[in-house]
C-alpha cells in the first residue's frame, strides 16, 4: 500500500479530483430517482441488478477473485437486505417529498451512527457525538415543524438513514477481512435477491415493471456510473487519502444533490424558512463535526 509520505502533489490532486467527482455522482442519484417514473421498489430492483452485472464484468475484466467463505457470504447477503431497504426508502422518500428534504434526512446518518455504533460495538459514546446528535435532532425537528405536508417523506427518509447507518457499521467490520468491491458485489446480490422475493410475494412482476424508453437510459446511468463505478472509484482513492479527508469531502453529497435539485426542478420555491434553518443546522453540524474531532485529537496529543 502507498504510504502518505510517498504521495506526490500530482497524485494527491488527482485522487482529490476523483473523490469530488464521485461524491458529485452520488448526489446526482436523487435527481435520477425523481426523473424515473416507476415505483421505488422496482427502481431499486433494476438498479441493483445493473450494478451487480457491471461489478461482475469489472471482476472478470480485471481477473480479480471475488470468492468468500460460506459464513461471510451469508453475512453479506443478509446485509444486502439493509442496503436494498435503504435505497427503496430513499427513492420512496423522494417521491413522497422532494430531493432536498430527502438528502437532509439522509444527513442524519451521522446521528444514528453516533448512537448505534457504540451500542453495537459496546464502546463509550463521546460528548462530541452527543452534541452533534442533539444539533441534528434540532434541525430535523425544525424541518418536521415547518414541512408537515411532507411528513411521510421525512419519516421514510429517516428510516432510510437508519438502514444506511446499520449496514455502514456492519461493513466497517467486514472490510477489515474482505475487499470493499467484494463486499459491494455480494451485498448488491443480496439486495437483488430480497427485492426479487418481495416482488414475487406481492405479485410485483406485472406490466408496471415494463420500462418507458427514457427510464431505460436513466436506470443504466444509475446502475453503472452512480452505483458500481462510483463505488469502485470511491474505494480506490482511499489507498492514498486519509479516512478523515474522505469523510469530510463525502459530506458534500447533500450539498451537491440539493444544488442540482434547484437546477433541475426549482425545488427552492417549495422550501420554507423553517426547512432552510433546519437544513443549515444539520449540514453545518456535519461539516464542523470532523473539524472539531480533529482539533480535540490534536489537543490530546500535545505535551
């Protein structure tokens, strides 16, 4: 693995550019979700299938092995249920509210992770995490108070964030023993399996699954560029960039997504002052949290 001291300025700038572009692509998924006309469940079914196939071709092209033992395989397939649930709820939230509201709700992953990770790993919750969690809760309450006509969308978005938090915590353990693309490959397979079973049980394989011509193009873009390609690119830059820098830049996803929603849909006119106060509070907390965390770490290391 490349050491930090071996990284040239050109290599650093290249990886930073790749990461920013990857985060921008992730922010674009909300726009595609709003443009695609099929239901959220059907949308994710197509998305994970396309992403799974494209990752399979990626492994074959690079002649990389993706074999895992039976226990790991089962863990990844069951974790795929959380991945699929997160995406279904994410796109359902967009269809029940707006792209900005859904992305702000997704920002609450920081809060849920701060609470759930110590509980799952049986570690102590830090005071900084408690403060960040309280500020995010305040922002969410403000959005709830002033955007009551989007209550279903907000609740759906928050549950989506819980699912994302849970599979992120699980993956933080799995990635210590498995390659990230391998984890993604089997989790996407699991998501596809569970959604397929759901569609079979609910008679979801009907005429409504037939795609319109414009949906095909959007889904191909969503499944390849915004899912499999973005994931592989995001993992590759972590070989040379620190986890802190990656996490800090990834927090730009809601910002990119909200800005693009203004350009595509003019959602700015639909948002109240209460939404903006809550959104700014949540996003500010997300940006300032890693900065404060780094400053605290520096103080502790001083003699």
